[in-house]
C-alpha cells in the first residue's frame, strides 16, 4: 500500500489478506513450542495500569531466574490462544514475555477467532472499530506503560535491553515502541507488518531517527508486490540513523504466513510452516545477539 489508510478504507479482500498475514506469523512462532522448549515457564494473566484504565495482558516467564523482557504486539485479531502459545515458546527460550490486549480501551480479549467471518458485516464493523481505537499517541503511551510493567517484574533482567516483536498491524507498533523508549528497546522484529511506510508525517519509518534498536523485517511476497519501495525506504531510514537492520522478502510467503490459527483464503493456505520457522529462527538470532 502506498498511502496511509484508515480501517474504514480497507476493502474486504485487503482486510482478509491483512488478517491472514497476522495469523501466519504466529503459526511459525508456535509450531515447535513443545519440541524446542528448554525451560519450564509460568503463565499469568495480569492487568497493566495505563493512562486510560488498565490493559489485560498475559505475562509468561521461565519459572526461575531473570531474563530479558520482550513485548509482543498482536495482530488485528487480538490476544488469543495462538499468541499465548507463542509467548510460552519464547519464554522457554529464556525471555520474560508480555503480550497485551491492544484493544483494552474498548474490550477485554476480543476473541474474534474462530467465529469471525469477513462475510459478516457486523464482524467486519467490529474489527474496524477495534483497530480504529489505536492512535499513534495512544500506542506511544501504551508502549511506555508496557515497558515500565516489564521493568517492574522480578523475572525481568533490568541490565538487559528489551525486545519487541509484532505481526501485521503489530509490526509498526514495534517501531512506535522503539521510538518511545529508545533507552530500553534494543531489538525489534516485524513480520508481515502493515503500514510500516506511509505518506503521513507520523509514518513509522520516520521514527527510526529516534530509535536505538537493531531490527529485522520479514516482508510477505504480496506485500512487497503491493508496495515495492517500502523496503528501500526502510533501508534508507536505518542507514541514515546508523542502525543495523535486516530486511528480507519471503518468497512464496503471503501476508500473515506465521500464524497457525488463520483460515485459508480462497481455498489457499496462508500459514507457511517452513517460512514461519525461518522467521522464528531469525527472531531468536536477533534477540540472542542483542538482548544482553
């Protein structure tokens, strides 16, 4: 996409592709949770104090010890079991993970899947209303609160930088987080992120100069086709800021290839297990090199 549009501007097909992309990313993160788990973990539902009420979230950390913190930004379908499984897998690798419900101003865990249907006008309207509740200023304030929450947890290693990762709509939210708390965010990962580069003055790519983070961007093949110059503008922004960033287009992977709970589109699967695992490996390599 070449310009910044509101959820109301998105067509059903565009929204479907967007949501499918979100689901695909999580799938890669959860596919081998049990096989790769090295540490036992504890999962706890929490409330994070915000400027506007409190946000429901899940905090998952190894049962014993202190580890770098990670903030996970979910896709448009919100906090749900697929992300909880991702959090468990990540925590088992040695991280203390916070996954908030970004729609806390409107609702607790929205539970849009699996009943959600783009053919249902009420479902579409609900999703667009939820996404419309996220503003750049609100996300910035939320990011600050989430980082403060992580730093207040005894399971979080305060001397280590914090990581942040996001899927679909969560991709640009990681960039707003990195710009809001450059002193704490050391690494960011965006997978099939939507709206990373727009023509608006608050475009996420224009925030790179405020960051101090190392980044990885995994771009879906069809997203790159729709906006082929986005990756070049991202590279330029990071180069000018003298920040390391790896930006890759995943050939054969459609928007949302990482999440296992996203339905097929027009009879074709979106989740791509092999490419999802590749994305997961890239994320872990980024964290292991940076969150120290």
